C-alpha cells in the first residue's frame, strides 16, 4: 500500500528522482516491483520540498493518480531542491477526503508519509487515538489511518522528540493495539530523514562523498549500491550517514 521516497543531497530538479528514472515513483504508481500489498497506487499523490533559506516546505498534492496529472511532470522538471519527500497512495479504505488524505502531511518544518495500513481500521486504533487531546483529534488532516498516525508522530515532535523517537513511539503503540498493522513511516525536516520498515519494503541509497542519501519504498533504478532495510528496523540518516536500529516486536 503506497510508495514513498525522501531525498537529501545536492540541489537537483525533482524530476531526476520522481519521473526520469526507469522505475521512478511515477512508474511505481502503476507498476511497483517490490510492493507487498496492493498493486496500483492511484488514490492520490504528493510531493513536498524545501527552498533554500526557507525552513517551511512547499507541497503539491492531488486526489487522483499521478499519471493523470498533466502538471506534475512540468513541476518536477523545474522545481529544484536539496531535500524532498514524495508519495503515491493506495488508500486503506476509500473515502471522500481526497487531496487532504494524500501524503506528504506537513506541519512546520516536517514532512511525513505512511506506507501501510492500520489493521481493522478504525476500531483497532481507538486506544492510541484516545491519547490525543480533543483539539488534536479535531485537527486531523483527514479521516484516514495515515492521518491518525501523523497526529501521533506530530505529538512527539511537538514535545521535543527526535525524528526517530517520533516514529518508534507511534509504531509501538499501533502495533500493540492492532497487531498485523503495516507501519512503514517516513519523516524529514529537510536536514535529516527517519523511516521505519515494519511490514513492507524499504531501501536506501547512500553516497557520502556526494553528500546524498535516498530512502525509498523501493529502488528507482538498478544501481547496485541500493541496500534493503530489514523488517522491524528504524533508519535514521543525514546526507553523509545512515544508521539502522533493530526494533522489537513489542515494547
């Protein structure tokens, strides 16, 4: 369910990551090679990126399939950035939230995406949702499992937690409340990336000499330097370093 990608590195046109490679995110929307659940990601898409000197990212999101959007390839061709996050969506349940349910979700300097599904949504998520304040529930970006996951992540970030802490806490909460959930999460603040492999594929491509790190649901080309992240793992990365930390089945 869903494919996503985050980039840190030299400033490049986003098309170099999202549209030009042989197995780019756009192609993954209809022909993913390593997606374990679902086959077509046609329920929305989005990209977020950081402009030099501005810590608040811009976003472009739509409710339909990325291949049907005539503007996306033009934007990706001309928008240049050294940090970005993008995703294509296969919805857990169909709904009316449209663009609001498409990643990346955003608040302040952060961009976020969820690849997966909370099992037995929404009933199984009642426990974790109860930990949110009423105002946080009213401010959910959409009526979807991914929007709830984002609210749980954002709660940790606003409390001063690191990117890695912001992902691992909600993953453990949701996995305990709803065993069998798929919780591949991806988060960036434009300077670092954190991601979890929990139920679906996750890969990274690191080139410390070039100051480049890519974290993605699957490789966008056949470069032999791509490395698969083991399931039940937290990845944290900068432009020059990638660290992998095993996650326990339960906490």
